[in-house]
């Protein structure tokens, strides 16, 4: 293998992390499963605390089922294995079918657990065996030392994180640090040498301060700048076609379809075309969104708008936030579309949020809760449907998912805003939520139950959808209007074989 692109570096690194995460977690999980079978109570909350995942479980039995085998739980063992498999699928040309086959066999064994196998512990042992064989095959099949070591750096970072969380003995920690030191310089991964030496010094001290070492270990490899040596580039287009059943004139409209530039994404280039042609006047709104105004004075019965360009997206859920109390308060309180109701209050109670949960944990739990409670049903709601109305039938589209999550977050005193944009692939525009946590805006997609990552392009944000419509206009004469919207985006280098949870780091696992 020649030059390793930044996207492949990330895939290789996260492949190593997720494979080791599955193995390490199974080894902790199996003794708890034994206790559950024997009806012996155990403190699953302690396990959640050590792993840094939200305690959203109602009982030991619920923990065993959900944390072990539910694909809908992003923190589950099976979810981690799926992410490892997705990375491996993207890397099949680099790692080969033999290496990939062991991940596939592990998936098959885990699938049998999910389907209530009579011997789940036997299947889990097969998962461990298959993943152990994966590492052996990796060494035998892949010629590139750099590629092998990128995967092993991921494995080592995950193992160090796990060892610090569970306060493993000094010799185990030292093995992780020595393995990292021996491999890191053979890879294109940039790391913080000072942070690495700091962690090493803590580990070598007479009394290991595990908490301090864990906190400092986050700085060794920064997801924001180290693994992705260059950002991903998304090519996008946003096409809107409007037709009128009678001639209209004095048509004034705005276009809010030019992507933001912030710390999560950077607009490289864009073009706006109109038919009929009309001059464009740039402007902006009070939320920081860019838009263009245009007017067509003469009679016409159609309007085509096309916005296209390229955006660099960065693999972090954070974007710089300049303190502004007016905007902080603005996103803290209910808006016209997100006022609370009896149904929304009942939905919030069903989420069973604990006072001990951090705001991040509450936000993550509410994303999952909205995703599981709602049914995706196009045509059941309109652009004017409020969160309270959508909560009556618990169905709708992405706009409704976002509005409901916004209402619940604000009820928990968590500032949050509505985002409109594009997700990689072909379809219509999409909506998600950003929550303001510890000085940063984090993106959450309740429709897909995912954290926002590199295949999301934000076009606009506001208190709710009424603050940031992609287009809005008025015209003279009586006419009925119909519209068709098509959005497209794909990665410049890795085509359409990419999903945002492939290398995604749950913040509960990797910014713990």
C-alpha cells in the first residue's frame, strides 16, 4: 500500500479501537452475565461509571440485554462490533478478504447472541476467538508496517484507556505505553509527545493517580487534529424546482442554502444558478446564517435554483463558540414550534433522566429516547407542525424529531438549536439538533440516533425551523405552487462507501 490518505488513517485507527473495545468489554461483560443467570445482583451502574457511558438501564436484566445485544444502543457491544465491521468493509482493499473474514465471523457469532442463542457465553467466546485470529491474520497478510501499526495504535490507545478506567496494575499500563512508543513513529499519526511523557511519568510513580493519567491520556492523540491529517471534502448540490399553475410576477425570494464556515466545516467554493436568471444580493440574519435575495419582476411559471460547491468537514462535534449571552439565552427557552405540552412532559418523564447525569449524558439519552419513541412517517406532519402536535401521534419526519428533542432539552435547561442541512447521499434536506455543552456546540441527530460527524453539512440554524427556512418568497398574482427538492453530497476521495458512524467516536467513550 502506498500513501495512506487521511480518511484511511482514520478508518484503520478506529478499526483497531473498536476491535479491542469489543474484546475488552466482553471480558468484563461475561462475569456479569454469569451473575445474571444465577440471579445474583450486581452494580451495573459501577460498570457504566467506569466506562463513562450513561446509566440508562432499568435493571440488571435490562443492562445485560441492552448493553450486550441491542443494536439501537450506541454503547452496546454489538454496536461497537458493527462499527469495527463497517470500518473493515471500507478497508477491504487495504486489509484483504482474509482479515475481513474474521470480523465477519465475529459478526455472525454476535448475531446469534442477539437472536437469543441458548448458549450466549459460548457465542461470545467465539467472538473473542475470531477477533484474536483477526490480529494474527493482520500480521500475516498485510505487508505494510505502517498500515499494521496504525491499526495497532488504535488497539493500544483503547487498551490504555480501558486499563486506566479499571485501574489495572502498573505492568499492564507500562506494556501499553511501550507498545505505543515502539509503533507511533512508523505511522502518519501526529501525537502529543508531552502528554505521552506526562502519562508515562504518572504510571511510573509509586502511587498511580489513575484519574489524572486518564484525563491526560485524552491529549495524546487529539481527534480534532491528529488522526485526520487533512479534513474530508464533501461535494454537494442543493436543487430546488418550483412550478406555478399560472403566471406570477414581482417574485421576491431568499435562498439560505450556502453552508456555514465554522470550526466543524469550511466552505471552499460554491455557485448559485437561477432560471429565470436574476441578480443575487448577499445578506445575513441575526442567527449568523448567510442568505441571498433575488427578484424576478417579469411573468414566469417556474423557478429553478441550484446551489453547489465543496465543503471541508472536520471529524469533531465541537465548534468554537464566542460567548454571547443574548444567543445563549435565546436557545435556552421554548420557541413557537417547541413549546412544552402534556404529551411532551409525559415523553420527558419516560426518558427517566437521573439527577446524577451530566448534561451531555442527558442529551445523549434524550436523543436515543426520541429516536426510539418516534415513528418515521412522511406525510403525517407538515412544515408548520409543532413539537407538541408531533408528540400527539409520535410520528413525523426529521424536522419533528428535531423539534421534539429541542423541546425536551430546553425543559432540562440545556441550550439547543435547530440545524438544517445536508447529509451524505441523495435525498431531501435534513434536520438535527446542536446542544451547547461545556462551551461547545455538539451535534445530535435523533432521526438516525447518531452524533453529527463529517458527512453532515450545515446550511443554517435557529431556534426552530421557522428561523431558518432554506427558501422563502412572495409573488404577485393567484397561482398554486409545487416544489421538488433534491440534495446530493459525496466525499471527494472515498465516494459513497462511507457512513458517519464508521469511525465515529461517541463522546461518552472517547472524550470521557
